[in-house]
C-alpha cells in the first residue's frame, strides 16, 4: 500500500480528506485491484464530498464539493473520466459498482446515485401525470369560504390549495410570515371536504419532533375554532389529530437502513403532508417517496431559501429550482382558472412539467414591506451585503440592530444585558412555581450561533451565559441540574417520544425534593421526566442556526464568528434572521458578515438537472 499512502496521506495531513475517506479509497483499491492515482483521488474526494453535504463529486470542479481551493494538481476532467471509466470499481448508471460515473462528469457513491435517481424519477413521473379527478363547482365553493377574495393581488395561498386538489405532487415554498401553515390547514380542509364518504386517510409529518409539534398545534387550533376554519363540523373533526416525525411515519428501525414502509409495504395514506422539507436530506426523501403509494397525494412544504439539511443534499432547493422564478404552467390554466377566483393573466407561461405542482407564496403577513426584518432579509436573499449591513446598523424600524463582536474575554460582560432581559424572567417564573409559564417565556428569546466550537460558538456562548446568570445568583455552581436550565435533546429516543431538537426545561419536583425536566406534548399538554431518563442532551441558552430550524422566537441574538468560515453563508444568515418574529440583533464583524451574505451554500448534485431538464432517462 505504499503507493496509496504516498497519494492519500499528504491530503489527510492537509485536512483535505479525513481518515474514513482514506480507508474507503484503500478498500476500493484492495477489492478492485486498481490502485491508480485517478481512482484513489476520486474515491477519497467523493467520500469527503458526501461528508460535507454534497451528493456527488463534479470532476470539472472538485473544489466546489470539497470546499477547499488548495487541492493538489488533479487530472484533467476528460483524462480523469476516461481513467475512471476503465476501473472495475466504477460503473455506469444502473451498474452495481461502488462508484458511479454519470454523464461523464458527476461521480457518486452508488447509494447516493440510487437515491438521486429514484427521487428524480418519482418526482418527474408525478409532475408529468395528468390532473386528478375533482368536482370544480364544489371545490370552488369551498375555496371561496376558505379564502375570501383579496382584490389587491393574486391569492397564492388559494392557488396552492387548488394545486393540491389537482396534482398528485404539490411543492409549497415561502418564507416566514407568508402563511405556509395557514395554507396547509386549508389544503387539508379542502381535500377532506372533497373526499367521498369522509374516507381520506391523512398523514401529517415533519423532520423533527419540534416541527411536527408546531404544525400539529396549528391544525389542532383550527379543529377547535369554527371561526378560524369556516367549514362544517364534520370536516373540521376529520382534520388529523396528530403530526409525527418522518422517521416515525416511515417506521424507522434502529440499526436498519430500510424503514418498515417502502415500495413493498407502502404507507396506507391517501394524502401525505410534510412540513419543513428544507431539513429533509436526499436519503430520507428517497425513503419517503418510495413509501408513498401509487394514487396518493404528496404535499411538500418549506422555505427554499433556508439552510439545507445537515446530511447530504439540498432537496427542497433543487425541487424548487431555487434562484429562478417559475410561472404557473400553461397546461394547468384550464383546470386552475375556474378554481382560482381571479384572472390568471400574466401568471402562466410555457414552463416544464415540474412547475405544475410548484407554488411559491409571495405575500408576507408578518413583516410589512418596510419592516426592518423584512428589508434586511430581502437584501440578504438577494446578496446585497452592503445594503443589509447598513440596514442593520441603522436599526431599521427598531426591529433589527448590529453590534461589533466584543473581545473574547469580554463576551460574558457584553452578553449580560440581553441574557438578563431574555432569561431572567424564566428563572423568576420557575421560582414562583409557574413551570408552564416559564417554558413559554423560554421560547421568546434565543441566542443563535453560526458555529458550534470556537470563541463565539455555541459551547463558548453557553458557558458565558451561565457565567452571567451565576453572577446574578440564578445558576448554582454546585449542580448541573438546576431549576431553570434549558436542555436540548440531541438524539432520537422513540420509546420516550423525545427527538433530536426537542427542548425541555428543568423545574423543581415538589414531591421528591429533586428536579424534573418539563416538555410540552403535541396535544398541548405537559409531561415531566427525571433527568436520568433523558437521551443525550445539552444546555441550550444558545444553539446553532442549524438546530434552530423549525423554531421561532420573539427575539433573536445572532452571533457570527470572528473570521470567515465555509459554514457562514447567505442561507445561514437568512435562516438565523428569520427565526425572529419581532426583533433580531446581529453580532459580527463587517467583513465576515458581507462575505457570508455574498457566499451561497451550493451543494453539488444532479437532482435539479434530472428533475427540471428531464435527465432521469
């Protein structure tokens, strides 16, 4: 293995690849008998690309996938592709080889090629399918009740509901405040009202327990409030009572790659609605689409501009063709027009089939057009870094503000005012014995960090917050389990019905003289667990922006790092800002902020081309 060491070890020493990438390349060389540099480099870099969230390695631009510009001299793309095509470890699409070379320039681990191919084929097939049967007159009457006419502009929420009635696949995207959850509830009501004999079997799901609880709460409120959903009781009563995680819906089995539900045992539901799809990675989307039975509807909901999933892929962004605005499909107009309730003039055009089920909500009902958060996030999304920074510095509307990062040694002192304003009320409520009130107060403020480690990462900020609270007498130094401590679950535990991302609050146990951890339940109730029973967890005064997806807070303090980092991108800044309902403060340096806004998180994959250009065949 001397040759392999000479090729791979310098890359590992420089941090360009990791130990697992090295071992994967060596394993392929042993099994295939091919230790040529072209294969070793390709195998190690493809493995590294997947670990960084990419789906494939583009031979023409490998630095995009590895995230480093200082790669050693690599073969030319044509020579590299030719050499790989001759290797017994590399196959063409459809061949069962460890690596797959697709279209001569995209190199995949076989599993990820299969995931991408299967998802693209499923999506494209649904996009090209004819409209589903429906009752135009009855549906129009229900839509008129659910969406009272707005004369000022087209009602894209109504268009989304009508699209979900017509299409086997609907993709609904929109930023915070555009009414995605409001629209989901009305999609459910419309389809239930149109189902024969009330027999529509519905599944409501999300990637995390917190996201599932949020959408379940919205549906529960609609069930209980006739004024919120002006339909007969028998329709409201049939709204789904429970939302669940995608893993639970699919029947994930610990230790097994395949869930219980799949092509051979599809989900029994006629309608599957999945919220917060931006967090769904390629592998999970492949398992979901494989499990949806033929003839069932699938509705995918999320914000295409948010951060992509932690694992490989940027599925929602690819399915929405993010960066391009698509009009409604001309082929949809004859059926959609009678349901829309307003003229479609100017909204339709000659679009490819995937646009038939895509609706992007445009009107923001939370942030006014001239609001501070709205103006800043629009500038961030457009990549106008200098404008976004100036708006933050101006404190536009009192909703946003900017602060230069303090010196590392002064972090607790600098955090103290915001920490005491945000977290002291939680401790006061806990001291009064008002546990549920304390939990509600906890959800009003959060410190969000771009990074996990480093002087301004989650770990350092959590220590700094505890130091502030300890100085004020709220946090004892003798015990890690003190009343008022917020904890974040970091690993799924289906037996306890606790999932990665769930937040609990430590409260006194009056009967045992100890403490318990309070968690809300999806049905609006509460439960308490002793700390010893919790799955892996951590303190959560501060959390990463990634972990905050699916959550909202009244106030957010977003802490960026003190130096550029590949993690710092436009999508991260946008996601952090849009976790705030009313006020967002950003701490950083001007150079780091503007560099982040100008950097797009581009994950390499072929899913967008397969879906939008028809490369599935």
